[in-house]
C-alpha cells in the first residue's frame, strides 16, 4: 500500500524514525543497518517501505536499499518469523552477511542475533537457502578475498559484524590482508 516515503527526517529514536512528508509525520521502524546510514535531522530522506496491517496495529517498516526490503520480505514469509524478528535479524547482520551465512549454512552467526535460538536459526537456513539471490551473497564492500579475510579476522578477534564492516569501509580497496587488519584495528581503537 505504501511503497516509499520521501520527506524530511524529523526525529530519530532507534529503531523508530519520524519522517515528515508534506506536513504529515510517518512513524517508521527501521533496522539498525538503515539507522546508522541516516542523514542528519531536517535533511531529506527517501525510504522504501513495507506496510504491515494486523488486527491490533498498523506498522510501517523502512529501508534505505531495495536489497534490505527484499530480504525483510523473505524473512517475514518464514513461519515463526514476524516483522520484529526480521528487523532484529537485519539489525544484527547485513544483507550480505545473512546471505553468506545462509550459503555457508552457518547457524552460529544467526544465533548471535538477539531473539534467534538454535531452532529458529536452523529454520531460517533451511527456508532461505537459494532464496537470497547470488547478487546478495557478498556485499560490495567485501568483494575481494583480502577484504573478506580482514572481515573474518576482525570477527574472530571479537568485534561484531557491524563494527568489522564499518572498519572495512574505511580501508583502501587494494589493501593487503595484514596491512588491512592493522589499519582496521587502529580505526576500531579510536
């Protein structure tokens, strides 16, 4: 019903935003992956949306990318996974990380997400297998083998997937693995 909102960002209170569209304020719930990439208050924003109507509530979910929204829609189709759980999954893992976990059948990465237990993680891996397209298998920021190795090393050192991905974004594209790890650790130490 409501596919996209474009307006001014009026309020930010994780995980909810208030978007002013022509004088009407829309409350929109967003995953943290979208929240971290928002512009400043008062700036123009455009969000792709998914509208959920239930007996007791009408909730609007927003996403900065089409991949996030498509993944959210795949997640809510799974039995036992509601919109809040799907939002939690997308807040804990990027679309690329989720696709990678599904393709490698890594339930351990899904269990790290709050609200996801062993049975739910296994159901997600089974239901999502082959449904997250090949273009979602790795995010563009982890396109090279070196960057994937750096990301894996940071996660192994105890950093969250989100922290590791943010550190990876600040690195030069052609950096080697050992230099990349050193630079990422310096960036994370700040």
